[in-house]
C-alpha cells in the first residue's frame, strides 16, 4: 500500500522505502480520508488519481478534473444512479391533455454538462369520470420531453407501465426532473396509484459521456 504523496526535490535521497511506497505505489495514491488527501496534496494536478479507504460513504476512487476531485471511474464511463424517489401515495388528475399536472414524482440533483441521462418512471394507472386514457411525460428543467401514453384504461384494475426517456445535459448546474400526466378526453380523471407494497418511482441514471467535458 502506498504512503500517500511526496514531492521530491533536487538532491533528495531516494531510499528503497521511498521508491516502493511513493514511486511504485503512487500511480494510484492511497489515503485514509479525503481530509488526509487534501492536506497532503495542496495543489492537485489535472488527471491525478487517489483512492480513499475510509470505510464509509467517502470510500472509493477519485480523479481530479482540474477543478475538483470527482468520485468515480472517470469521465469516459457511466456514473450510475444520480437521483431516485419512490412514492406510496396516489395522485389524481382532472387536467386536460394539453396542459397536464404534476404526478408528484420529482428529483433535483447537481448535473454535469455533456452527460447522457436515462430517466425511468413507473406508474399504476386507473381511470374515472369517463376517462379512457392517459398521457404522461418527463420534464427536464420544466421542458417536456418524450411523450408517453396509454390509450385504454380500466376503472378498477391498475394498468402498470414503465416510461423511459433519454436526455443529454447542457450545463453544470442544479437540475430538476419531474413527471407530468393528464387524462383524456378532457375534464375526466386518471389516478396514478401507489401503496407501500406497490410504490411508483422516478430514477435518473448517468449512462456515460456525450462529448468532451466542459
């Protein structure tokens, strides 16, 4: 296991221990905590790699991107789950299919530019008041993307479905993703049902890069 980080100066004595612990093991530096890493490396360079062995939520591999230490395998790989919400309560709508209303599923997280996201939500629809179908869609930052629909619903039996959308981020900033839905024909009602045993949920995953980092 490496000793962390050491900056050699002119005329330094290179011992066997230094060679083994710094030169050979320093390709991936090891630190017990992120604090120990930041104390040792006060001026990190773009491309540095360090492993934190803290045995808690901070443990893992980090790369320095020129601005900050980012946890994960690097820019050119998927980063996995970014945000998740599960609801065990039912949401009802009587809105028209041209406007819709919030389904109650919403997540907010810090996005990074030029990443391809997979947005997945699950639903358990029933109808009432003369409705016979539902339109539902994901919104990214308030912008509607990828419409989905079920043209035929039952008033008593849940129709379970999963919606998947893809989106490429355009900025490094806080981002809100939510779900809207509406009954059709207009002025009827659709329920998106849920319970503790059968929750409905919204999940956002990072699938990998969509261009060079900005």
